[in-house]
C-alpha cells in the first residue's frame, strides 16, 4: 500500500501551532524537518560519537503528513488551507505552500512513539503510557502522559520551564487556569503537586480525549480538572465560562505572538496577587513578552531560561 505524502513549508517558530491546526482537521503523525540547533539534552539522548552537522537555522520548517491513497485528498487539503488561511490573519506562517509526492507504506501514526521515552524533569518522572515504571522509580512523583494527537509530552524545554515554576508556586489552595492545555500535562502536574482544582482551555478538540485519558491514567478525579474548547482571547462566552478574578495561577505555554494578545485579557481571570507563568518564548522574543506583561499591569518577578527558550513569570498586584 502506498501513501500520498504532503510537505507544508512554514516558519520553524510556529511549527508547533501549525501541527496543532493540522490535528484540528484530522491529520496525525506529522514529521518535522527543520534546522533548529540541538539542545544539550537532545545531544545526550542521541548516544552517538559524532554529532550530525546541522546547518545554520534558516527559520524554515517542512512538515510532512501522509494520506491513504484512497482518502479524499482534495477535501483534506481544502480543509488544511482554510484552517491555515484563518490562522494567517493573526500569525505569520511564512510561505505556507504544500507539495505532494508518494511514499511506501509505513505506520506513520505510531512511529513517533519510538522517540518518546521516559525522562525526569528534576525529581518528577514523566513516562509514556506504553512504558513500565521501573521498581526503583515507584516512590517518585510519576506522571503518565500519552499525548495522543494533542501537543505536550513534557520533553520540550518550554514545558519543563513551566513545570519548574509550578513547583515553586502551587499550594493546596491553588485554582489553576491552563491556557493551551494540550495533553493536560501542566494541570495534571499542578494537581499532583497539591493544587485544589484546574481548568484547561484549548483551541484543539483533540485535546479533550487526550486530557480525559491522561486524567484517568494519573488518577485525577473527574471534578478536579475541567476542560473547555474555545479561544479565550476573543470569545466572550469562553471568558465568562472560565470566570473572572478566580485563579491563583495561570499558565500559558504558547508562542510569544499569541501571549501578547492573550496577556491583557487573562489578567481579568486572575485574582489579585495571582501568578502568571508563560513560556513558548524564543529568547529573541523575551523583551516583547515582558513589555506585554508590564503593559497589562503585571509585575515581572522572574525570567528563566533553558536553551534558547524563555519563561516569564509575573504577578498581579494585590
């Protein structure tokens, strides 16, 4: 059996949100080709003597996805182009061209699992649902995550930056709002750290089953973590449903270009004194996000870095 292969050319900075958009129209198993430099963590996991020679990052990403030759590719491509055109109204996606070729049969949906192995973020063990916990790890805080078609395994630097900030600020009374919750990993970790309740919002309907599965495998009570689909930036109904001046911590692991319009909105959901934990920020966008935070009336309390990624933590005045 053969597959039709489609290659979408976009900007490497927005590849994660483009992949999420592809998932919205039912496309799974996206392959990424870019020239972003390897992190030290990436290098340590490769177990090779000679590192590959990666050219200088040109800011371009090629996203490959595959359709069965019997699938209605015209309809799928029309849905993809419509979703991308809508996104381009508020986000620069670059060239955004799609080319087609043909390839041999492979299990494109599940091949990615070979790259997701259990790992630690400090003293928290994050493990995919298909791996066993080792006897020596059973007394650790263990987070079982199966990202499904939703973004968020914890391997990315931005997620790890947010996790470390949650460890500093979560208390037994914490009400958490997680904007762009994806797999639910940040909310689940916050609840495991003792938070009282979490609300997640996401644009991607695929986040709903991913969150439900991850709640169940981690023993999170149904009532402890609520999930909503919608754009909190400009949807008044979502804003009202989420609630106002209700949250002790807001997390937003999203691109800087989305954090800028999000921040002046989300301050209304935060209690006085609440903490705002952001990431998804390339180091070149650090000042842009900090300026948006200050302009929204928040105080920057900490900026942390991992590789080329940044987390900005701020607080709402009492």
